[in-house]
C-alpha cells in the first residue's frame, strides 16, 4: 500500500511538470510559425504551394514510373521496387489517418488566431500527412536505389515539402517532426516487400 501511495504522490507531483512542458512546447510551436509568417515572400510562397499541391502526384509517379519501366524492360526487380515504394507510401497514409483521428489536434490557425495561414487546410493537424508520405516515398526510393543522385533529390523534395507545411502556417513543427519519424519508419518496416536480391 505504501508503494502504491508513493506512486500516486509521484504522479501528482509530476503533473505540474508535464503541464509546464506542454505549455513550453506549444509556445515554441506557435512562435516558429509566427516567425516564418514574417519571412514570407511571393516567390517562396509559390514554391511551397506548388510542392504542397503536387506531392501526391510525385508520390504516385515514382512507383508508377518504376512499374512501367520494369514492365517495358522486363525488369522484375524494378517492378518489385515499385510495389515496395507504393506499399510504404500507402501504409504511411493509412497510419497517418488513424493517428490524426485519435489525436484530433486542431490546425494552428484554429488554436491560435494570431497565426495566419497562406490557405486554410482542412481536417486535423497531427501528424503532417505531407511530411510522412513524402518522407516514406523518399526513404523507400533511397533504400531501393542507394545512390547519391537518388538520395539527395529525394530527400531535398521531401524536406522542402515538409518545411513548406510550417511556412504555409498549416502545421506545427511538432506535427512535421512526427511525420519525419513516421515516414521513414514505415519505409524501413515495409522492406519485407522489397526484392531480396536488391538488399545491400
């Protein structure tokens, strides 16, 4: 009983620390978006809007292109890599939707009216779906083809898309951070789909 009471007291004492940490993290989240909003320029905004609007096209085009190339060239490994990349991205979409439904975190501009987005995204905020899916695609593609000329452009695209979600004011840094973890984790966990002969 004494041990149980000690744990209860310990948890009660930790509660103020937890609340303080949450407030600090929320302040950081808000401040980053407010600072980014001040640095917006028409040119940058156009770039990040383009990336945000077209990320699904690229997510789709990569595995479709590999599938077509593998079919035309009768390359089984390329076709299997296409399935691996597509599977990783689709799973990341699914997990993202589940987590968003559970977390139900409101968009930054809804929680804090001083945050003005470039456009008002719908649904929930945590984690960033743009980030998790593009990072999953980039990671899977890089695992399938571990060459610098594949890895650098892949992560440059995914990284720019991820940063753009904060720049546009539609995601907190913590939303993006969660996506940065979820995307690669999905790609790594889906490697059983990848052709064995291609594993380095």
